[in-house]
C-alpha cells in the first residue's frame, strides 16, 4: 500500500512556485534590460543626428545650407583681412554689432564690408540668402582691404 505524505506535495508545490518565480524574475529582467537597451539606443541615435547636423549644417527645403558648424572659409578670409587692417571682432561680439563698428570706420570699403557682414549673418543664423553669392562677395571684399602699415 502506497501512502502519500504532505511533505511530497509541498515539495512539488514549492518547485512549481520556484520555477514560476524564476520565470517572472527573468521576464522582468529582460523587460528592464530591453527598456535600458532601447533607451540607450535612442540616446545614441539622437547624439548621432545632432553630430551630423552640426557637421553638415541644417538644410533648407531647396538644399542650401544655412546653419553651418563652422564659418564659411570666405568669412574667415575676410575676418583675417579685417584683423590685419586693425578691425578685430571679439568672440562674443555679434556680427551685426561688428558690422556697425566697421561701417562707422570711415574706410573706403567700410560700408560694403558692413553690408556683406550683415548678409553673412542672415545666411549663417537665419538661412537667408544664397551661400555661393555671399561667399564670393566676402572673398571679393577681403581683397580690397589693405593692412595697416
């Protein structure tokens, strides 16, 4: 005659509960890790997009760049020519303010350079204007500025 004991039923029940608990804990860990992975992936994608945006600049619908990560080389050429002529722009000085200072300088090229600086600021910070035309004008004006002697 076979007899059943309570101990064997409890043992079996505790095994089932332990198995179920392991599955629940594993599932929660997987969900948590999946969320963490998705969160990390989303952050990585955002950082990649920001980096690409900063490197290439934002594109208008017509394809012209209007927010460049770096100044146009033509602007840097003009700024260097202005520095050689004694017109130094501080790092925190807005282009429009610098243009006003240059405009009041009394040089033969002052008014033209000031207008070109304002047009460049509109292109760089507002997407207004055509990059190639503005760059050509900046290069042109850089050649007209004579250094201090």
